[in-house]
C-alpha cells in the first residue's frame, strides 16, 4: 500500500512543478513494470464503472484497491494530484477550477451524468407554492456543497428564470448532508432542496414532494457532469495501466447500456454484498440508467464549456485563460478510435 501523506496547497504546487520539469523520472516503465494496483476512494453504496469493470473481468492484469471513503470531488482532486490515490473523480466544474490553478491532473473518462433517469432536480413540498424560479426569492435551498453541480444548476435555473443578479442574491443555498436532505425539507427547515440518486429516489417514493425543475431541463439535453482523472505524472509513468483502466471502464459502461435492468441489479447487489454493504443492496431496485450517454464515456469540449462559461462570468476563471481541450484526453478510450 502506498504511504498516505498529509496534503496541502504547497504539496499540490510542488506536484505542479515536478510535472512541469518532466525528465527521465517521468518516463514510462515497461508494461510489466507499471503499477498494477490502482488505489482509489470508494463511495459507500455506490458501484462505480471501474468497480463494475473489475467484476466483469474487463481488466487484464490490474486490480483496484480501496484505501478510504470518498468525501467529495475537491478532496479527490487533491489526493490524486499529490499521489495519495491513483485515480479520482469529481464534478467537471471543480476539475476546471483546479486546472485553472495548474493542478497536474488529466480527465480520461466520464464518471457520471444526467439523463431522464439520473437527473439532478430541485424539489419542494406539495402545496408550498414553489413552482418557478421567481418563487425562490427569499428562500433557503438545500445543496450538498457550494461551488459544485447543485449550486451551478441552481444559479443557471435562476438566471434562466429571469431573476436579476440582485434577486439571485436573495436566494440562499444552504449546505446540508445528503442523508438529511429529505427530512430537513419535510421539517420545513429549508424551503426547497436539490437531490439526486438514492436521496431523491427514497424521497419521491415516500411522496409529498414535487419536482420543480431538473438539470436536463435547464441545460436542454442529457450531459456528462463529472469525470475520472489521473495525475499527469501517473499517466506518464503508467500509460498502459491507464489505458487498461479506461478501456475496462468504457466497456463496463456499454455493458450497462446493453444489459437488462434485472441483470444489472443482480451484479450490483453481488458487488455490494461482497463489500459488506448489505444495507445498500435493497436500494439497487432504484437503478434505471448509468446516466452517461456518451459512447464509452468519451469526453468532449462541451462537457466542460457548459460550466466554464459560468466560472468566467463570475470571475473565478479569467476569461480566455483556459483551453478546455487540454483538460481531458480520449487517447486511452478505444471507443474514440
């Protein structure tokens, strides 16, 4: 197991300098000498594409090793950039902010997305009177974290709804744990909440809430919302490992699209049971779609420009300073060839 080290902004800057220097130390080893144990952080109750790829036997000679619990995209970026883990995943907007600061990571395949089954949506209690963006003025909206997918979606919806910047400032996003989202809404501690995945599925099943709007309605299409990435140093030293990882994950995604729902639920249940997550097995009944419509999880400029426009508009990223085509690569994805 790799040695875990404390990470910091200094560590990330150091990693950036090392990546920039390059040299023989970054040269790839022979395929047999490259890293074969890919370390990552697992998200409880969730089967990621690489997890499925490993179960389906799509990896030739690499093995995944869980070394901790996934907390969030920003931490995943830091841990990957500083070598604490080998691959991470995050919301595409968070990836852009890191790239703008020269954090040395490159996205290699989609990690999650929104379609009619997996869309992130804004919910309010039945009879609350909240039906449009205008109805959110002066209201508290529950989100999982600031500066990520939920908040981007919220502000884009408010702007689309015709709110002025002054009115938007009257809408208050409140960070709440996903596990408490439904209860806080029902207790009227917040006026509306943004949810997806299991939290949404359970809340909708219990009834009494209305969907106000979904992210795919705001953006007018299905879209990739996040990506998996490796550090530039790891890619340089272990290109065959990365290629095997991406190919297996891409094949797993296409398997999901082609396989009957009942069979997917069966294999998800098997994976979760083997991880000792019996409580999560029951929730596999909510599975409908992998959420990623791009063939093989290929990435595109559009997957990032959808968020870059907002980041440039609010001054987070200097306009014109970031070329999104340098943020990702499809070099390792067989579906892109």
